[in-house]
């Protein structure tokens, strides 16, 4: 847990792209984890932006069972690549990324989606906020940008905001954002426990962090249009989303969350960096 931070504290930081540039990246070994499933078309541009925003950070692309040239595209840019034999979903891909970060002794990890919606220019602001938090979420509804949702999706996000804000004792506006940064303690926790189910990578992981007393903070970010693929926004899908969100929240609040093993992170920091595990290549 971050020294000096209050229990469950969450706060808004209105930093723009590059506004607090390099505060964390200059002091820590940072791994940017990019879960990718059939993202070959836009991936090279996203990785180029990451190199420009946080040049000192390492980048790991977790190819989540893609059938296109996602892995080859990532490797051509110089990124590390972990290939999963079949599609596990974002949760499974992220757990692989956190396991890699733990085994290689990284101080901080950042999750950036491969579809171009996350602006890498905000990564330094997320890292800087780790000075007072264990987990920092890029919040789309905190006064920056024009990202909007309507209907059942908006209702579900408001419900989540109310519940999680009450748990944290302060305001939290976006629990479904996958644009996040975390410190060494959270890397160790997520490497052992990271839900792979629907919305587990966002809602349940945040609920688990709060239930275990980690400090969660949010940074206001602007969301960009995706560069590849197409969103699914029919009314029927939105209602299904609302029902699933309620179920995921109920499960997250009731099922067991393992105790953090902070000593594992400390041990990882003391050992020399191991050789690349099977399935990870550059």
C-alpha cells in the first residue's frame, strides 16, 4: 500500500496528455501491457505513440490468440510479445502480462488497449499519480474530453460509481476503464488474482483491490475513437450489458478475494532478471 495514503482514497487529477510527463517513468522500471486480439491493422501506430510518450518503458504485447498478424506486427516494432494459444479474453491476457511484470521485477505496469482509444500521452500522468496510490484509473467521465454513453450503459455506470464510491469513501466515476497503471504491490496481487470473466478485468479487479485495502486514484483522461473494429451498441446489447454489470458487481462483492502477498513483490525485486519464459519473444 502506498505510504501515507488514506484508506481506500480516490481522487481526481485533471492532468492532460504529457501534463506531468515522465514523473514515474523516469524513476521506475515500467512495463506497458497491451492486450491484443486481431489488432494488426492499428497496432503499429499505437506502439509508435507509446514509444514517443514513455520511451524508457518496456512494452509487452499479449497476443490473445489472434488469427491475423498481430504478433508479427508487434515484434517488428521491437515490442516483447507473449502469444497465448487461444483467446482467453482481456482478463486472461492481463494476468499473463502481470505475471511477466512480476517475474521480471518491474516497479510499475500500465495497461493500454490496442485499438487506439487510449491516448498514450496520458501514461506519464497515470504513472505520476502512483506517488499516492497503488492503482490509478484513467477516468473518462471526470471532466476531460467528450466521451458519452447513454441508456442502460449509462445507468449501469452510474450504479457502479455509486457503489464503488461508497466503498472507497470518495468519488469514483469510471470503474469500467481499462486504461490503468499500478505499482509493484498491485502487480504481485494481480499476477496471482486477476478475474478473467466478463468485466472482471475492470469492475471486479477494482472491487478486489478496494476490498483488500489498496489505494485507488483516478486521473481524468479523454477517450479517442477506436482506429480499428466497431463497437456494439444496439439497445438489446445495452440491456444485456446492464444485467451483466449488476451480476458482476454482486459476484465481486461476495466472492472470496485472496490476501495480497506483498513479500512476493519484494522478493522479485531482489533477484536478477530471469531469462524470457517460454512463449515470450522479442
